[in-house]
């Protein structure tokens, strides 16, 4: 992986905030963070180097480079006493913050050569400068109070668990000439129930294309039903196999919403249209249909509540997730993490910043889950996967509902 740190322009250092040095730095070269660390390795801290004035066009481009480079890392976000707030905080390029469940912290930016965490009113919650313990190998940023004298938090560079598939693992999907708005990627074999989905609308009204990610044998693959995309998968679990399709430039990322249902889900063409449309109508980034009362249900929060249209939650099961394009880009790198995928359904909402009204269970259109969980894999190993994922992302296996919309259109608090 290339060293993106070389692209990061100098931020203000903690020593600089606490110095009375008033030298004119307008003519200083636009030094990079690695250069600063190497230049100051003898005295153990960063000397004064600032970004040029933001009105300069080249500087604006450099600042964007710096922001993009910071987004390549994950960060351990902690209080100054060492207690970890988030072990996998992500700074996204659109200014949103992932990996933290804190409604006060919603976005980040670089202002006055410091990283600022902002709340919904655009007020700064905490600002970060380069800490003197930062090195060329591991960046450390110190959160400071308004006086600039007291450290309150740390951001420490760490390994990022989410990643694109390795080149040798990629399985290519051939682009199609004309695509619909949305996509269903079905992990399927010859026993898949999607052939039983009632085709209760004219095919021309279908809002989604179908990709058959085939985990059956080669013979059954050549006898598969028709679909817009198809690929014969190499062996692996559902999400690990689907991870191979999420390579840079994959046609999967050309769709507004992408769903990854299990092959034992019973629904219909019309209902799938409705689910996608409700995702659009409520501007959801992650969602799933509720499960009918005659379904096999592992999580009580997913049981159908007929008096509601949607419930906003902090949980969407790996069984049938619907991702917006932006959410998929942020979460698909986790598909490889753990064999079973257990635990990711708790991690995804936190990776997406845990928004209170953009992740939900859609009660207006339930589906039926027809097979018991754990028939085809080791559930004890899956539980260990779940604990590992939750520990890695600092999340707990709990459900929360943040309200919703009733059948009568009333907001539910």
C-alpha cells in the first residue's frame, strides 16, 4: 500500500500552539508531514511550519490533498487519560466521521491548520494538532482546549480493518450496456428461492438489476436462471465471496442502492421495488425489510410491526442489507473481516457514524426468512467472529430504536 502520509501537508504542532515565536512563515516551503518528522527527529517534536494562506489556489489544492490523505488511515480516538472512545475512527472525504457513536460529533474539517471535529450547528467540539510524540511511522494528533494549553484527546494512527480485495482475489463483473437504478447481488445456488419470487409487475417496471453470485458447482452455474450479471464464485462464506466483487471500478458502485439478500428470502418483484423506493424516500443509507411473523428470526428488533412504516435503528442484519452507494463504499471493505460476517451488522451503523434517522428497518414491506440460522456453518465459530468484530470496532451487541414513522404518517419518538 502506498505511503499516503507523504501527501499530508503540515498541520500546526502542539509546540507551535504554545510558543510565542512570531516569525513570518509565509515564505516557508509547503513541507510534508514526513519531512517535518524527519527534520525534527533530533529534538523529538515538530517545529513551526504552517500551511500557506488558504486564499492561495495551490494551497487549497494541497489542503484537499491533506484531507484525502488523512482519510486513508484509521485512528484510535481516546481521552487524554487513555480511555478509548473509538478504536477505529474514520475520517471520510465528504467530511463525515465514521466509527464513533456520539451525536455531538458529526463532521470534520481542516481549519486554521488544525483538524476540527464539529457538531450539528457547525461549532467545534474539539480541535487537533500534531503531537510531539508523532513519528514518520505513526501519526499522533492531540486534541486541545480553546486555550491551546490543555490536551483533552488523542488520535493515534492505527491499522485500518476495512480494505479493498487483493488483486489476486478479485472476480470481475462484466459491465452491461443499460442498467437500472438499483442492484440486487444474490449469493445463490440451485436451491435459491429467488426463482419463486412472484413476478407481479411488468418487467419494464423493475427498478433493479440482478447479479447472481453463484456458489454452486460449475454444472449448476451453466444451468442458472437468467440475470443481468453472474459470476461463479470461488469457495468462501457469503460476505467474503461478495468482497471479491467490490473492487475499485466494479459496476456494483454504479447503482444508487445495492442489496445483498440471502437466497432463502421470500419476497416479490413489486415488494423489492417498494423497498428500494422507501430507501430513496427516507434518504436511508442502510436498511432492511422487517421479517414476517412466520419467519425464522434471530434478532427480535427485526420482527414485523404492522402499525409502522419504518423504525430508525442502530442495527441491520447481514441477512438482507440494503446499502446506499456511499454507505457501500464505506462498509464493503469489512466484508472480508471474519469468516461468518457475524458482528458486522453491529459495526456497520457505527462505521457510518450512527445517524439517528438514516438507518432503519422497513415495516411497510416485510419479507419471509425460510430457513433456520446456522444450518450450514459452525455457530460457535460465528459467535467468536462476532465478539472479535465488536471488539475491533468498539461496539456492543445491543439494539436501539430512535423512533420511526407510523402507518398514519405520524412520527414516533
